[in-house]
C-alpha cells in the first residue's frame, strides 16, 4: 500500500498500491468491496471534499507514469 484516503462520512477507506490497484475497504466488517488495477505504481490518493454535486464519491489517484485518474464511487 502506498497511500490511503478516508472520507468524513463513510465507514470505508480506499488504498492505492505499488501494483497500481485501487481498493475500497469496509473497515468495520474488514472486507474488500472493490478492486481495479491500472498501469504504473500508485503514488498518491486524495478523497475530494463532500459537496452536493459530488456526494463525497470522487477520488483522485496519481501514478508513477504521470497519469492522474479521477475515480467515481457508485
């Protein structure tokens, strides 16, 4: 794991790893709910602040390849 992001209003966390995988975790039930892999090593992860428009579901992940990905949790 390279970075972790935890929102203010949800009981979950998102991690990004050296393998490029983004994972959504329910830390109350100790369960992985989602995993998606991208090329490159994950370097940073940021959860955007809650607003009416994004409903607290938008993350930004940075990779060693220089790519920045916007991720929407649905």
